């Protein structure tokens, strides 16, 4: 039996996400944008709720193509608000559209969204791994910095806690417990994919 982070044991979708995606360093602009939007959609909800709706989100939001989302107007927004497959929160939907525009602006200025967002994460040191989940922070100075920078560029639903969840998901930090079977694999991937 594999040792996993305890949060991943409560539902098969969480287990699959933990075992295959969570913490893997991402460098693809579209996937990073998807994770940022989904982490914003999670605000006030559980990650399991978002995972259950992930395929519907991909369909509703043009597979997270920022160029397409940036062009969404009233008719498309009305369609999203009527889509029972996604989280129908007007503020979050508006934020996703605005974030697409901000993402495109960052790509234009920095050459890629990946290069920009990774530059905000810094390079947090990694020790032997956490002993238990209670040690894992909800936010860090790096996520607070990322949040301020993103807000300054017109992003929304990117508070320090959302940014830290994003950093965890995108492999900018490795918050698998030291006893988790994924910890060492993720560390190797982080070293291999360093900018």
C-alpha cells in the first residue's frame, strides 16, 4: 500500500489527482492558466467540487484558451451562468475573463505566462518534507508577493491563499508529506525542470 498525503485518501478523484498531477512542475501556459482559474473557482468551496466539474469547465471555457476567453461577451457570459456543469458565480466568471486578458498581456510583455508566473514564485528551499498536514502553510511570503503582483496587473481571485494553492498544484513548491510516495518523485522533477 502506498503512503499518500491524507487529503488524497477521501475520494478516488482526489487520489488520482494527487498521484498524477499535484505538485508536478508545469511550464505550459495554457495548463498554468487553467490551474490559476480553477484555483480561483475553488474559493469558498472544496477542491473535490472543482475536480468533479473540471471537464465541464474545460468545455465551457474553450479548453482554457486565454485568447478565446478574453473575447467572451454578454451572450457567452449568459450561457456560462446557465451552465449547471460549472460553478455559476458571476464574479468568478468575470474574473476568469479578465484574467485571460491579463494573462495575454503578461505573455506579450514577458514572452510567456509561464516565465512570468514562475518568476513570481521565487525558489523556495525544500527540506525533507513536512511531517504532517498541520505544518503546511495556507500562504507564504512568496504567495503574498505573487498575489500583489497579479492584482497589480489586473488579475482577480488571486489572494495569497489562492496563489499558494496554485503554487502547490503547479509544482512551484512541493508540499507532499515527506512520507508520501510522491515526495521524492516531485523533488526530482522540480530539480530537472528548474528555469
